[in-house]
C-alpha cells in the first residue's frame, strides 16, 4: 500500500470563466480553440508546455500525415480542409512547407517545426483565443454529469477555471480521466510503442532523399547483422524544408522486457525519455556508417519530449472500431474523415501498415468525441473514443486537426443550450463545418 498524506483544505481562486476551455495545444487543441472562438465562444486554451503544437512541435514530425487519400499514381483527394488549410497557408507564407511527398502508398506534407511554433501563436491570436502556456490541468471538479471546473497548476500555484464546455485535447485524456470518465489503455493495457524523434543536419539530401523504405530497411538490417541492437529497421527519410536536414522516425522505445512503456506512468515516462536519447545516439552512428548521404550527418535536434502514440482512449457515446475503419464506413454523423492506414507500432523491428483500398476513406462519427456520462465534455485528437487498432489510423495530424475543428465548432454551438453538447444537431454541425471548408466528402483530383 502506498503511504498517503492529507493535504490541508484550501480555497482555490477561479482565474477565468470562459465559455469554452480547451486543454492541450496540440494539433487537435489548436483547431478546437480556433473553431470555438470562430463560433463566437469566449475561448481559453491551456497548455502544459511553453509553445503550441504538441507532438507537431515538441516531438517534431517529418510532415503532416492523413491529409490526403491516395487514389492512384495520378490522383489524390483531400480528406482534411478547414483550419488545416489555414495552418498550411500560414506555414507556406513563411516558406516553411514543402509540397506533399509520396512514400509509396502514403503521403506526407513536410513542414518546419520551429516555424510551426510561430504560426500556431499567430493563428490562435488571429481567432481571438486566450492562451495560458506553462499551465497543466491537474484535476477536474464535477457536479453530477457536468464538469464545473478544471484545476490547473502553473508558476502562480493552483487555480480553477470554470468554463461552460470543456474540450480535452491533452492527448492523454487527462481531464476526462480525472473527471471520472471511462477509458481504455490501448488493447488490454498494451499501447503502441513510443518513439523519440530527431533531426540530422549535414545530410546530402539529394542522395538520402532518393532512398526507398525497403533500401533503408536492408541497410539497417545489415547493421543489425553486424551487432548493432537496433529496435527498428523500417523508416523513411523525411526531407526537411531546411537545407541538408532530414527528420527520422526510427526509434522504438521498449522496457527491458521488450514491452512498450506505459506513458501515463511518471516513472515509465521518465525512463522512456532516457532510453529514447540513447537510441538517437545509436542511430546517428549507424546512419553515418551504413546509409548513403549520411556520412557527415550530426544530430541537430531531439524532440523536447518523447513521442507518444497512444495512452488513454476515452469511452464516448460511440467508439471508432477497427471494423469501421477497415470497412471504410461513412456514417451519416461523420464530422471528419481519414484514409490513413492502420499504422501499428507493435512488437518487432518492423512497423505494420495495413492500407485501406486505394481511393477509400472512412468517416469519424460525432459520437466518438462526446464523452459518455458527461453533458459538457468533449474530446478531440489522439485520445478520441476508439479501439486500439482504429486509433492507429485516426491519430495522425490531419484527422486530429479535423476532430479539433469539429469539437470546437460543436462546443460553440452548444452554448445556446448552456453547454449541453448533445443538444447540437449533427446536421447543423456538419453544415457549419462544410461552410468553413471542412472535408466531409473527399473527392479524387489530379495530384
Ligand atoms: C513518434 C511519433 C511520430 C509521428 N509521426 C507523425 C507524422 O509523421 N505525421 C503525422 O501527421 N502524425 C504523426 N504522428 C501522430 C500525430 O502527430 C499525433 O498523434 C497528433 O499530432 C496528436 O495531436 P493531439 O493534439 O491529439 O495530441 P498531442 O500532440 O499529444 O497534444 C496534446 C497537447 O496537450 C498538452 N497537454 C497534455 N496534458 C496536458 C495537461 N494535463 N494540461 C495541459 N496541457 C496538456 C501537451 O503538452 C500537448 O501540447 C506521430 C506521433 C508520434 C508519437
């Protein structure tokens, strides 16, 4: 039994009473906050770290994924529009975005992560969102089925924010879990493996950028045969908008027994960070020795935090199931779309990619954002209500932005009913989303 102490009772100041509080400023949270504010809600966004972007900036990615469906060699189709296009446009204006790049049957849109920090600040400011950085949500107060306050901690101490609607975009469903919502931790407690992301500078990108995934795999397997204990050998080279820089998503963080880290456990999270950086060192050496174009490469950047693919998956009014994703179901209550494969980072040195048929997609149901048992609580992003394998497809940046846009739009719409999110008619929500440019019916276009 863990020893406990009793903290003295205290009076906690209420520092804000916004219409909509968004917790977490990642892909989903940025979009949720902008959409809520655009809908007329006085919106506040709290973020635990010192910048917005979450995985996009703190972990760093090679590019936005899940933005297009691949139809055939000539045709693509956008599956995400709306605020995602605003984000792209702002990055492009800073020359921090490259055209979509195909890697076999998937496609990514490379962006520069430092610029994304700047652009995210500009974007939330332009929409009139009040932002409080370095502020973590640590508890939730409820009155029956309503979340009445979210308790935050920051340099000023402990404070309460009392909103009418809460959107949990923390990635780990911190608010929902603390409010008492049901959730699953991956599949029977086993989540996807995490990765530490890094960038290498001094790369001959003309050579490195031409390497295919199978070629890289072969080279890395050669290193394994020579005795390098690489946990993963499948990866692509993500060429960055900066000259001579590539981004690599190649580490795979495991406990000594080979199991993934459970990243809502503080000890595990801390150890994962250490293991991740050790792996970066190992891969730097291997890439320099074995992979053409990398002979003079050096690590120039390691994600500020470990990249977490999956922790708590909230139980919603509906659950995005594996069968739904595989069946490319297009439900009438869809609020976003995805055509990303089931990208499973499980055991072994390979990553499993299970593709939807070319030109196919599925719709994300509104019910997957509505937290079961709560009147004024929504989720958006990688902590949506989904089965483990379904989340492996829905969790990439494109669908996360689209989910956030839907949650924020709905939250603003619910205010006329006191923040009761189930009062929102899904047809009206879809009309508002379409009007804002969201894609709910992807079409093939010349790519
Ligand atoms: C290693 C890795 C590689 C990936 N590669 C790609 C890729 O190449 N392309 C792609 O599109 N997607 C990729 N993804 C997936 C994708 O980027 C993320 O799943 C997606 O960006 C998640 O967005 P989110 O907003 O749901 O969550 P997050 O990005 O996790 O954002 C959550 C935010 O909430 C904040 N937060 C957390 N708890 C609290 C709290 N209690 N209080 C306040 N704030 C809090 C966090 O600091 C963070 O800013 C990758 C993911 C990982 C882990």
